[in-house]
């Protein structure tokens, strides 16, 4: 589980960056809805990795990491929706999408490796 702990700061920083990024959204009903969705999913990634690292069994660890992976996928989806709906004027949009994609790939690799072992 050492490698999983190495990604904790990165995942935490991602959740925090999404919170700050959401402050750049336009003041519309749709933007508020998307902000809630992306904040919820992005912060849930880290919460589930934290839970996984405190798990009592391999099965519990795998379950929590799988949930983190699903939340990373969802974050990637919502960030693309924000971009395509033009809810933010921030120049960070593509960086946020790229980071969500990288995190889902990392988590996917961890889940895949754990399933094989």
C-alpha cells in the first residue's frame, strides 16, 4: 500500500484545486449545479483513498479504491461538462481535466494490480 500513500497528497491537492477552480464558474443556476457535482466527486476521490489506506482487509481496500476510481471517472466527466458548457473562464480547465484523467489512470492501475494479486 506504500504507492497508494504516495498519491494521497496529489489526490488531496486535486480536490482542493477543484474547490478553488469552482470559484471561477459563472453565476448561473447550471454552473452552481455543476460546481456541486464536480466538488463532490473530486473530494470523494481522496476520501475513499484515505478510507482504503485504513482498510482492515484486501477486499475492503479494493472496494474503497474501486469507489475512488469511480469518483475520479465522474470528476473527469463533470470537468469536461464544465468545459463544454462554458461555465468557467479559467485557463486551468484543461489542466484540471488532464489531472482527473491521470488520477483515474493511476487508480485504475492500482485496482487492476490488486485484482490480479
